[in-house]
């Protein structure tokens, strides 16, 4: 496989006013991220609210320009692109927004919403042929072609997200970036939209980049996962490695939200205490140290860099080996999981693993 999106020491800082007449402070939203995303893979970025996921997604799609570093798309550096070259890039990499209610212009009907990116990025389609292409795209995302003359308010959340996906596909992109593409939807509808993205990826040979705060949402759909904490990637690897063999204490703590991962011979979940610190003044050394139960003096003085744990799996923690050794000494009994969490996760998983016939996957409520 070849690398299609590469982040090189990517940095984004925002200037913010914290008090009247006080000098602006810098929010360090993304602080030196290196990533290499392979063509055709589903790459997910997970982490708590405020850790910089959306900023990273916007940098990768060049909706934001970086403060430092660069993004290479198909080998082309994009930080300083302007005009026609930037428009061309936008055709190649499209964004699916989190909120299907605010991301679609309520004054445009579905045909106009989907035709808009087509006009910009596919001038080869003659104006009289656009409606036929809109109809094809609607069917591709599991909606009826006759919906094209309706307006966004006439649709449910899941249907609107399908329209958002059709709009992204209208540009004929190679890469789709979804920023929490299902977090605003009901659990049952989430699974349908995830299935749809997986089907489209397979049919069209797309590369998918998915942002999520919930490991449970992305673990079944991802080839690889990057875990972010306060602007940095702290763990990176194949999805099954990151989930079943998490090395960073933060990833282990995130795993507590994935009940299934705690059944079997595994260590007890680590309770994550306290708020994520302010990105205006992040902790020195390891940014996770103020919440890490294993923190030592070195964690305050030295920043841990990503180190290889096994092939394709890396972690940024000075003491991951010691922590793993401690874990294996702990109890290895099955850990009871909360019934509610288990039921919720079971429902979600059952829905995700259903057959993905698009017509069938649109529920009666959705139609
Ligand atoms: N335009 C902006 N101006 C100032 N600060 C910003 C801006 N955009 C993001 N930030 C700050 O940067 C940090 C990272 O924000 P970001 O939206 O990338 O996080 P996130 O991981 O996507 O969070 P969430 O899960 O809540 O969507 C936050 O502290 C946020 O307040
Ligand atoms: S480097 Fe230190 S503070 Fe950071 S995760 Fe590892 S043990 Fe915890
Ligand atoms: Mg976000």
C-alpha cells in the first residue's frame, strides 16, 4: 500500500483572549503530530473532547492552515496551497460534518446541495446531466432519487447524514474525512451510517479518516487507530492491537468505555480522574502526567516520544514496559461489566454486524 495522507510535525495554535486588555494566549490544539495514512485504509483518531481531533481533521483536509509543519496529500505539500490548486485538492479530500442539522443549508433543496460540489469539482458533467448524477448518488447512499426536490428539514438525522455523504461523494473524492460522523445520531442509526461508509469505501476504493471520541464506535470499522491526548498522538497501531493490547495508560483508561474489551484475561480498568488540562498551558514532559496513576519525576521533565512496541504499534510513554509488567502480575479474572454498558454496547455491535444491504439498512423510520 502507498501513503496517501501524511502529517509532518503538524502544529496548530489559536490566539485567544482570556481577559480584557490582557495579551492573547495561545491554545496549543495540535502539537507536533506525525501520521502516515495508507491508501484504502480506514484510519481513526480517538480521544476525549478538546484533545484536538477536529483541528487535526481540518488540518488534514486543509480547511485550516497549520501554524507549523505540513500535510502531504499524494506527496503534494498543502499548507501553502491557494486558488485553483486548493480547489483541486478539496475535490480529492472531502469532509463529512458531525452535525447533519447545521451542516446542510436549509434554503437549498437536496438536488442543489448535492449538485453544488459537482459544479465546482466535476465540470465534465453537463448542467442537464446533473440531476441524473444526483439521483445516482442518492441511491448510492441508500436514499430514494425522488427525495431530491425536498429540503433538509424534511429528513431525519440519519437521512441528513446520508445527504451529507452524497454531497461529499459528488466531488468524486479519493479520501473522506468524517468528524464524529455518527455521534449526533441514535445508536441504531449510527450503525447504519457506519455500515454505509464501510460499503462505500469498498465500492469506491476510498480512504476513510474517522474522528471519534468513542473507541466502541470505531474499533470494528478501523484498520488502524491513533489515540490523541491534548494535541499529541500517544498511541498508534492496528485497531485490534490498540484495543486488545493497549499500552498507554490513557488508552487503557479509554478502553473502560468498551466493556467487551474487559471480559477475559485482562487487567482491571484504570479510572481516569480529573479534567483534561488546558491546552493553553499543557503540563510539561508527558501531557498526561497530571492524570496518570503511574507518573514519576521523569514524566514531568522529559517528553515521551512514540516508540515501537511491536510491528506497526507505537506508544509515547516512558514506562509502558514497567506498566505492562505490573499489569500481568495483577488479577486475571473476568471483570464484571455494568449491565447497562453491556446492553448498550451489545445493541450497537449487533446492529453494526448486520448484513449491509443498503436498502434494508434504511429502517422504516428512516424511510
Ligand atoms: N477556532 C478556534 N479558536 C480558539 N480555540 C480553538 C479553536 N478551535 C479549537 N480550539 C481549541 O482547540 C482545542 C482542540 O479543539 P478541537 O475542537 O480540535 O477538539 P476535539 O478533540 O475535536 O473536541 P470535541 O471532541 O469536543 O469535538 C480546544 O481547546 C478548543 O477549545
Ligand atoms: S510517560 Fe509517565 S505520565 Fe506519561 S503516560 Fe507514561 S507513566 Fe504516565
Ligand atoms: Mg471535535
